[in-house]
C-alpha cells in the first residue's frame, strides 16, 4: 500500500485533504478528541459503507448515528436539510459533536450545509466517494442546497475539519460518473495547472483508470489547484484574477444547462459543455485562437465528455441571469486569455453570447 498524500488547505482554519487507499483510520484524528457523537449523512446507495464507518467509530469509543438521504441532487433540498436538523435535535446534538458526510458532491454539499447551520456551526469531516466530490465539492468549504429558482442559491461557507479521499471508492464508481468527474479535473488544467492537460493527452484511458498512477496524480494536482485558490479567497470576495471565482470556469452555462434539464444532466457533463462555450466566447472576444478552442474539444472528447448542447437559448439565458456570479442583471463569465490564465468578461454583448452558443449547439 502506498503512503497517503497530505495536502494542506491553508484557509481560515487549516485542514488536511488526505489522498490514498485504505484511509478510514484517518477519521478519528480528523474528528478530533472531543466529538463523542457523530452523525453520518449518506445516500441510500452507500448504506453498507456508512455502516462500516459507524462500526469503526464505535470501536473508537464514539456514538454514531446514520442519516440516510436521497441519492444525488434529490438530497439537496430544504426538506432533506430539515429532516437532518430534526434528527440532530432529537439526538440532542451539541457543539462538541460532529457530522460526517459520506458520498458524492451532493451529499458533501448537504452535510456541510447542515453542519454550518446546526447551532451556527459544528465540526464536519467529508469522505467523498466520487471523483467530482474529491477534486471539487468536498474541498473548499462551500456548502449549499438547491431551490426551484436555481442551484446552490442557499448555502454557507463552512470549512471541513478534514477530507478523506480514499481512491478505492473510485473502483466501484459507475464509469459515467467517473467520466463526469473528469470535467472538474480538466477545468483545473485549463485555469491553472496545465500539466493536468498533458497527463490526459498522453493517455486518456490511463487517466480514467482508478487503480493507476495517472488518475491519482490528476486527483492530487486538481486538489492542489483548489487548495491554492481557496486559501487566497475563501469567501469569493476577491475581484482579482487569482480569486476563487476562477473556479467557476464553464459553470455559468453549465449550471444553466443543469437547471433547464432539471438536473438530469450530470454536473460534469454540463460543465464540459460550459467550458467549450466559454472557450468559444473567448475566441469571439479576441482573447484566444482556434487552437485553444480545439484543445478544449480534444481533451474533453478524449475522455468521453460532451462538447455540444442543443436547447432553447432564451431559457438558458434566463437561467444564467440568476447565476450566483451575475452582478445585478449583468452576466459575468470566466474566460481564458491563454491556457492556464483566466480572466473575467463582464456584461458581454447578447449577440456575442448567441454566436458562441451557435458554435456549440
């Protein structure tokens, strides 16, 4: 067994993201000596995993309860959060207790939000079980739930006390979910660490092998990008180019596609299309050339990610207008001026947006 990799996120309260295999022994240390009761929030599909973790925590002298939630985005509702609050209240959870989020990005978003809002904040540790959650959702402290009006419009910044990325979980992950998670990995390559793109281009099948060294390198590189950006701008208040907002590359249109499709599209698939749209927008704005746009399509296609989408533009434009990054009714896009160097494009001409959409439709 190889040694775990430890990546420190130097935000307001520094914490470690541990990457490797066979990592459940890391949990007691991350939960700390104080929490005697732990609420394990998990989707129905991971009941067996949650029960195994509960048994380990009982052996460690802690009391653990299971909170089973719906799978995927169905978990991220006010009703499910209220169910969790009810269980915590009935169990008499105090500030010295802790929450453990076990699952994909939707689960860690929900668990983080519940932890942020219960008693105005209790300790939370994440055990992401999907690639998307490992490289994005579980790291950085963003938590949230969805409403009828949009995705993640209700939420809080609440940093975890630690994140355990056990790559063994990826060996049983459905391939479509593994592929979708690669969109966030590739995003980190386009906005910061271009070596990620080199690893993917060198051998796309190896990049998708959960037992091989390439995917582990991609996971670690992506987490380091996220950790570096978050450390400098935890609450997304910086207007500087290195701020947290650059992590939204591809997400403006991506979130709109998810909403229009009523979340039947995987997040990574929608973001992949959103990145190609952002690249076309940058090309039309005179920032990058055809080669950079072609690189987007090459890398994403090689991994099996979509690069086009056909839908009603007015509905997408309306969905983008309520995006978290919008300022008033003015849209704000993260685009590239070159690979690895993002910039902002504020209030682009509607005709420019429509032209860029025409290139991906």
